[in-house]
C-alpha cells in the first residue's frame, strides 16, 4: 500500500511538471492613462523607464531632456536641457533603469550619462561614459555598461556588442559584427553588408541581460543571439511563425525608398507589409521578443510578443493590445508588468500620448 502511494505521488508530481511545461504566457491590458502636456509638450518620446515607486521617465529626443511623470500622468520634473554642458543633452534617446541607477544615451555626444537618485525627484549625474561610437541600446550590470554598437576591437576586427568598465574605462569586445546580421563569418558579412535588405532595414539592435547572458536582436531578423558575458560559445535561436513576415525588397519599396523623408506615409505603408523586431526583454524565467507588423486588415500596426525559455526553447506568441508605431516599451521584471508609451489612435487625439500597462502571466496551453 505504501509503495502504491509513493508511485501515485511520483505520478502526480510528474503530471504537474508536465502540465506546467505546456502552459504558455499571455499579456492582458491593465490600465491606460494620459501623459499631461499642460506644462511641456511631448515632441518625440524615444524611451521609457519606470522606477520601483512608479515614476515614469520619458526620454524626449527632439526636446533633448527627460520628462518625469507620476502614475497619473502628471508632469513632476524635467531633467536636463539642450546643450553640451553639465546636465545637458544633445538628443536624449535610449535609456535604462537598473540597480537603482538611471542611464540615458546622448546621441550626438556619443555618451551614456549615468544618474543616481538622491531623493524622490532628485537625479544626480554621477558619470558620463564615452561610447566611442553611435549606439542603439545600453544596459548596466555591476560596474559595466554593455553597449549595442559598431566598434573596431583591439584586434582590428569589427564588433557589434561590447562593454565598458565605468571605473577603469576598459573595453571588452563580446560579439563579432557578423553575428548581429545572421552571417557565419567576417567574410560573409563583408560580401553582404551592403545588401538592399540591410540598407532598407537599418542597424537598429536591442538587447537585454539575464544572469550571465545577454540576449541580442537585430530588427531585420527574428533570431535571438545568446551571448555569454564571461566568455564562451555564442548561440542563436528563434521561431518564425506564420504571423512573421521577414523584411524583403519589393517593387513598392523600390518606388518609395527615395521618398522616405519627403513622403513618409508611402514608404511606411510599404514597410508595413513586413515584420520588424522591435524589443527584447530577459526576465527571470523567460525571454520576450516583440515584433511589429505586418499590417493586414488592421488600422494600427500590430505588435506581437514571443516567449522563449532562457535556454532558447520557443513557448508561444501573443498579440499585444493596439499600440502606435514604434512605441517605447519597459518591462518591470519583478512584477512582470509591461509598459509602453502610445500615441492617440484617432485623428483628434493623435498628438496625445498615453501610458499603457499590461500584465505578463502564465496563460493558455501552447
């Protein structure tokens, strides 16, 4: 009888584990609130960070500062102003809030400005790290800034991912450039780097860090690159479902590509028929990749989130609530809450901006 109970217990535990592994993730809408523009207009929200006490830090690239809002959308403070001096920005772009520190990439100065909180609304600039190159993403881990950006290494090879020690200034080169665009070698990269697809897509790269690994993406390919931060083999994974349409060169694109600045709507419509990888987050037990497009019968560009294990096994994908084009995202990894900045979706409120709050949780079976 006792042996039967043991067998039954083992069977139940096995079934529980097996059933749990069948469950995917879902993203549910929680809340939406408008960001006030009474004191200061929002011109170009480039990035979003959310603190543990619900301050919303929005980097405004066009106005060269960071707006600080509360969780009701009230503007509380503005960090910085346009310029090259202390506490000034040329263009405030990509940002992060990690380990109690806030970092902002200043695009034309090629610097990551690092801030420390000294009170509810006091952010003191404690360091300014020269990136040596234009970058598209940065994150802080311990005493190192990790950077997605092109740079020549000490061995004269080309790299697309590296770190800078904020105390010593020493750089460490972690990923050769060819990995970023899905090539197998430097020679293959050199042959194909001027291809029409790469030129059309651009060089926007994003990454996130979990444990001792960085998870890195290029917007032109749904492939996640897993980079060990302490040395080791770089690996790739990714799952292209029927919802994902890789970027391609079409007659429509060729007709509109030279009009991208003068007639952006036609160019955007042509690109809207493809998918572009937008953002990646590495949580405690999942990797989430967000891609936008293609537009089929929707009035707004659709966003889709894919989930993987930290080892790269595909779990599932889900459609996000309707958002505006190229919206900034931020993931609260403790509460598994996904935030975004979205523009108004109607003609009368298209200049308004909102914070969208979404809950990431275990959902329906795969």
